[in-house]
């Protein structure tokens, strides 16, 4: 499948690599199909690119890379919609905010992780209620 993007131009993505988020993402419920694209410059940051809107893409990262003790307290019934039995079977990503003027001020939304069932191509954004995690977790200490 050819995916049009404003950042990377036209990108070829295998049909089985398209992820469906039946509930959409917070604030973007009208977009439900996404592809995970590698960062052209390499590294652990990736892009979650909407297949339906060329302008919509999020920088994502696996949180265990910068917060190894990150855990999502999720119940089995919360995973049914993406056909998972346990969180251990999932791929977990967080949406990142990387300021252009100062990447050292990068933050991660640990309160709204993306939970993905890769084998079924299903995902959801799960909001952690009553959590110690924030939407603006700083990766680098403030100078």
C-alpha cells in the first residue's frame, strides 16, 4: 500500500503492517489506520503515520528504552478490544514531543501509552487514571 505523507513523501507499506486503532487516538478519533515508520536518521524514535491523513504523524518510542521500570496497570478486559490476553504480549509505545528549538526538552506521554497487538494489527491508546505517570515526562534533566 502506498501511504502519502507530508514529511516523507510517498511511502510503501505492506498491508499487514497497517495498524487499526478502532477508537482512534485522543483528539483524533476520525483517523483509525496508521503505519509505524522508522526515523530516516535512525535511532529509537519512530513515526506513527496516519494512513488517512498525510499531515497527521506522531513521534513515538518504546518507553522501556528511557524508563525501564515503566509498567501499565491494565486489566484483561481492557485488552479485549485489541484481542490481547495480557500486556506482556503487546508492543508499547509512548507519544513523544520533541521541540525543534531544543530537543533536550523532549517529553513522553507516559499517561496515555499506545498498546499494540502486532499479530492482529490492532492498537489502542490507553489512558492511565490515578497514575503516577504524567503526560510530560522529561527524558533529560533540566539544566
